[in-house]
């Protein structure tokens, strides 16, 4: 049986420093963040997360990525 190890990651709002999204991925979390940003820029996704990231990008900002629970304090 081939089991992929998944990681929990958090996207934090750089303005408020609050958690805005919690996700799970079998990818490297940085790669997953890149896809979130790509989806927001391209209009590929209309979901809450993409809309929030689009607003950040308009302000010249990006979400802060943190792996859970290792880096989140």
C-alpha cells in the first residue's frame, strides 16, 4: 500500500496576523501556497480563499504560510 503523508498548513493574514485558512496537502506546503496564489490571480477559483488572496495581492501582499503545529505559535 502506498500512503502519502499529508501536512496541515495555515495561511495567516499579514495585515491582522489572524489565521484565515487551514489546509491539508500531500505536496510541499510552499507549492500549495503557490497554487492558491495562481488560482487567485487567474480567476480560476471564486472561493473565499481566492477572493481573500486577490485582495491581498491588490495591496502588494501575500498570505504568510505556517506549517501546523510546528511553526505556529
